[in-house]
């Protein structure tokens, strides 16, 4: 993507700071997990599987399961931000986190460096567990939880970790929501100047 260009509305994003929050971001502004192919791309982009992992079991059931987990994580995270317990979502996330995540291993490549691969082809439950455990880790870590922010964009529900210096980040993406705000501010000033 060229510098200064906003991502396409369907592009997968990995800028929230955690894989569980990146999963939540996949339904805004449009459904981004719209196929098994896109789910595979998201799993690799989120670092849950190495790029090019075959995932022979990936099917429509996986897509449904990840969308359901996304809903539970979103409800749970927003509940924590708004100080509104989401106990049903918590039960679902805890249940999914109980499974063992995929086991990684290091293998030597042709050039002698080490590369990460998975010990076996992961089951859907193992990959769901990786994301659910990330949500549990995030929400039980007081330091990380204190960095949770919701985008200040007018219509943006994205939640991210504010790891900026001074913790003054306002938008999920300066290039998307931040740019919209700057353009809107400019238009308001121009309209006032014309009035």
C-alpha cells in the first residue's frame, strides 16, 4: 500500500495490537471474513499459522466458528471498556481457551536459518484457543487492559491497544479515521470562513 493511501474497506487489518482485537476488527466497515480463503489469510496475518500453512480442514464451519468467537470477544472487550460485565461472552471465551493451541516447532531452512512451522495441521479448536487465550491474557493483564481504547471516529467501533508515547492515540488508524476527522475539521473551518 502506498504511503498516505487509505486501506480498501475489505483489506484485512492487523494494527490493533492483539490478535483477538484484530479478529474483532474484521467486521468493520464491512464483513472481511467473507470466505474460507480470507479466514486463511487472516490466520496467517495474525501469526496464528505460518504463511502458506495448508490448513486442510479449513471449511465453512471454521468460518462460522471464528465469526462466533469474534462476537463473544467484541462483547467481552466492550463490556470491560464500558464497565458492563458480559458474563455469557466470558463463559464462551473461557470454554474456547481451554483447548490446547497449535504446537509450534522450529525447522532449519535451506539457507540454515530457523523457521516456525506447526507440529501438525491444526484443528479449528486449537486455532480458536489461540485467539481466545489472547483475549483472556489481554483482559486479565491490568497494564494491557488499561491501554484499551475505542476509536474516536464518529462511526468506528474498532478497539485497539494505545501503545503510543503519552497514550494519546485517538483513532484506530491515523490514515483512515484520523484522516476523515482532519478532512471534516478542514471542511468545517472552510464553511465557517465562507459564512
